[in-house]
């Protein structure tokens, strides 16, 4: 038997989270305030079906207290899923037309040995419109012995007419801490050796779904080895938290060199960059919530202790606005123009690399070249800063249009930026520094972006002057 089935909670008390749902259901059982239709909505692995089965068992338990006793005949049959009064329909498997038709026949029959006949319909949003209509007719006038528990990952796909007949409960994704508590219980009961960070990593890989987390634990424990970060990385190909932190650090410090180095390490180890992008987004989202709420709990619930401390000190230097920008960039899907890449930030490069993995637009070598150019350009921007801050600022805001033979073409927003760059002494200094960093002589060609220049208002000019 799988660990997941073996340790499936059999009482409300055993459910790890969803406190709001447990309390409401237990209270209504206590007072005998039952609904005839419930809707359980939420992401996969958050306990919807498990809760539905516990609720069904509690309704039919001969000693309802209000938890199911788990000993009476009805409870035993429910636990084994052998009760004739518990009917489970999986709408995802065949979209339910026949099942719902059959349901309408069966529902008329009184329960065989329990107070209620309970219908659990999983992934109810998958029903065809015909099946929904049939279901609605049943929900409009259900016999008093019938109870429906509908479960779905996509409540927005359920017709309003059906929704309005149900008492709705929203299941939240589990936090890493909640999952670790549950995993630890199972590991101890099964005498599986583990270290705490290993369990945290399993929880992180399962992104909020308990079922996946337990399946991973199951899979890993069969190796007989201790559950550790190393074992998980070997088995699952999860990018280590530390590598994610490195990328985060590079984003915060705008340090392209170390960002690209960390990224290329991740790639070399054979990790899937599309998955990594997801991991990084989750990580950044945790930091964003922490920045906005100021509560360290958010970090502690989701990251290991060592990483938490570093994130706290690093994120002091990053503004919420900036973080949102990075997340937005990383989350976008469109393929940006390859030529524009050198002038863009590390975030975009990450997006690009993840998409390269997906579409094979660029081969590894050209990615490395782009990476090199970007890294070198960044090195040049650093080099010029001590020479002249305002010139460095202008160069930083310039877009690199391309590189051809012995020329680097850039574009700036304003003509007085161009003038400053093309000032004889400045230009000489710039080209010297480019030569030093790129180990090659280049001429800098500067043009003014036309659209921007035209739209420049007096206010813009005034602001620039006072800057
Ligand atoms: Zn019982």
C-alpha cells in the first residue's frame, strides 16, 4: 500500500491545515445543521477528497460525536470505500453523462444501511453541459436522504446555477511548514531516516500539494537511504535553494557576472531551466510577501533557516517596486528579440534562457556569447562609474543596439545624453575603458531614440536638469 493511502487522514483532527473548514464542518455536525450540497474548491493535494470522505463517514457514523468513531460498521465500510451509501464519481475520467443519468436513478433509492446516501463528485468542473443540467435538476429537489459533495480545482468553470445550490469551502495550499509536520509524522511512523532540510525540500518540490509530497517521500524512502538534500537533488533534479539564492542575490545587486555564472552552473548540472524559472518565481513571491507584510514568518514557513537569514539581509536593499518588476519580467512568455538582449537585464536573460530550453532558438554557444557580451558590458559600466557618475548613469540607461566588426551601437533617450557621450574627452575615456574590458578596440556609435525625444516635455527636461 502506498504511504499516501496508508496515512490518509481518517478524522478531521488528522487533517494538517484548513482549520477554518474543519471548525465549520465539525460545528455543523454537532448542531446537525447539514447542507445537502457542498462545494470543496482548491488546488490539487489540499485535502478536498479526503475531507469529503471524512465528512461522508461522519454523516453516516452510528455514534456521530461529531468526528467519525472509525469503529462502527458504517465507519469501517466507509474507510474501506466499500459502503453502498457512498458513491464516488470522477468527472475527469469520462465527463459523467452516464454517471449522472445513473445517479438520478440511484438517488431515488433509500440508503441501504445508513442515514444518508452520499455522492462525492470529483473534478466536477469536467462535467459536460448536459451532465451539469442533469446534476442541477437533482440539486434542485434532492430527496432528504441525499447529500452531495462536489470537489473541484477550477470552481470558475462551474455554472452559477450549480454554485448557488452549494455551501462552498475554499481549500488553501499547504505551507511548507504544515507539510513538513505531516511528512515528519509519517517518516517517524515508518522509521524512515531523514534530516529536516530534506523534508523541507520535498515540501517545496510539491508546491502546496500534500499528495505529491507524500508520494515523493514514498519514492525516496524506497531507496533505503537517508532523506537528505543530496538524495533529493539526485533523484528529483530540484535546483538547490542555495543556487536559487545566488540568482536572487545577483538580481538584487544587479551583478550580471555572478548571475550568469550561477545560471550556467545550474544549466551544466542538467536542471530544466523552465522548471527553475518556476522555482525562482515562487522564491521571489515569498520574498515579495515578506517585504510587503514585514513578517519574517512568511520566510520561515517557506525557506530553510540558513536561507532565511540571507534573504532578510539581501532584501533590505531591494524595493518592492523593483521586485515586482523582476517577477513580471520573469513571468512573461513572449520571446524577446535576440538582438536586443545585451542591453537588457538579467531577468530578461533568464526568461530568454528558459525559452531557449523550450524552443531551441539559440544553441548553447550563442547563449554563452550573449552572456559574455552582457557580462562584459556590465563590467564596463562598473568600470566607468568612478570616472564620472553622471556619465555612467547615462551609459547605464543606454540601450545596446548591436555590435558589428569594430563598432558598438547604442541608443539613448535624449540628445543632450548623446552630446555628453560624444564629448571628445568623455568619448576617448569610454572607448579606452571598453578596450580594457573587452580586450578589443571598438568605436562607440551613439544615436537618439526618436520616439522618446519627440515626446519629451518641458517637465522632463526640468527634472533632468535638477537630477
Ligand atoms: Zn462510526
